[in-house]
C-alpha cells in the first residue's frame, strides 16, 4: 500500500506525526507533499517530514492512481495555506472522485 499526506508548514504537529508513523509501522509507503521540496516545521516545531530521507513529492509528481489513501492533517494555519493552493485542492478532489480512502484530522 501507498499513502500520500498533503500538508504544509505550520501543520498541527501531532496530527501529522501520528498518522505518518502509524502508517509506516504497518509497512505502508508514505509520501509527503508539504508545499516545499524540503523539510518544513509544524506549528510546534516538529520537522515535516521528520527525516531527510523521507519522501517529499511535488504536485507534478503525484499520480493519484499510485496511492491507496490520502491523509489531510489539520491545523488552522496549515489548512489556510492549503486551501489557497488550487493544485493541492484539485489533487484532493481527484482522490475523492476516484473514491480513494481519505482521512482528515482536524
């Protein structure tokens, strides 16, 4: 299985980190789109994603059919940034249209 976490800087740290590691514990490959090509910080300073070898993807590289589920961690600041990112919003819509599993933590 393969999961995509769509987030941004200032995400609510625990709403990113818990699903990120829980999915990995189950052997699921996790890619992260964080509106950057580098590690960003959550609201309380957690690195997103936490390690330099974790996979950060760009929107152009996201192929929805390659993923089994989508995770949208919460956090007011992060959600404000993401809702203004029309391409990220479109990715979420495509996941929904294809009836892929969506998980929102808010």
